C-alpha cells in the first residue's frame, strides 16, 4: 500500500497589494486585495466600481505638463479616487445621511476632523519632547514653551491619526484591485531614474533640485 502524502493546504489569505508590490500603494490601497476583475474594471469595493477609463479621465484633468508622469503613476491616482469615495461613504454613514446631496468635500473634511480630534497630548509627552529637544527651543524654560510644544505634538498626532485611518481603509472594507492592472502599474511606477538606480544594487546619490532655486542652479553644472 502506497503511503499517503499530506499536501499543504493552499493559503486562504488573499494576496494584498503591499505584499506583492511594496511601496506601490501609499495610503488607502495598502491592504487592498489583488483579484481578477472584469475587463476594464480596476477597483471594486462593495457598490463602488472604478473603471480604467475613469482613471484616465481623471489624469486628463491634470495640467498637460504632468499628465505623462501621472500616467506612469496611475495607481496613485486610483488610490486617491478610491480613498475619497470610501471616506465619503464613511462620512455619510457617520452623519446618517443618504448618498446624494450636500457638500462632499466639506463632509469629508468634517469627518476627518472628528478622527483627528480624538488625538490627545499629555504633560509627560510634552516633558519628554522638551527633554530631547531643549536646544531646538533655545534653552527656554519648559513653562514658557509648553503650549507651543503641546500644539506641535497635537498637530503631529492628528495628522498621524488621519493618515492611519486612510491607510486602514482596506481593513474596514473589502477592496479589490485588478491584479493584472496592478502588475502593469508596478512596472510603470518603477520606470524612473531613482528606482532604476535603487534596483541596480549599487550605492546611489540622488540630487533633487528645481530651476529657480539658487543653490540648485549653482549645483546643476557640477
């Protein structure tokens, strides 16, 4: 009698964007699942569907000089579109409103402000920051700079809270992204001098500059 061989069960965990293409997603689609979607559809999340043509139309609204760059970073455009639509849906659910009507931008801003307002800063955090950054405040006494430090730390925490809420969209809703489209976008996104240098395995020095910046203009010939 032949011995039976145990075959490992295939993982039931769906493959997410960030596992397959690190750094392609930066916020709302980090945890999105790669899936085979209908032709022309690049994202599906419940009743939200985004077509490839919609992404192209969004890119066409941008200034002509950056459209080429956006076409190479269409995944980023999709991510912004999806995040806005999904957060709007959350904002309306939170406010108990139906899908139609209202200033959508103001509704999103109000909802994210509620998320940010949950952040708090304690006296211990202020004291710790002061201890580690005393030189940055010119050696002033803690009681003199405490309000400014508290405000700075609060703004930082609020920004982190909002960013975390957007990044975890894929954990609160089932978001699917076309696996074939994502594969193409990952290749396009890396088609730039910086990523090519990083992929070479050689130490690289990257200089970022712009015309009109005096130090940049002085360095350009060098």
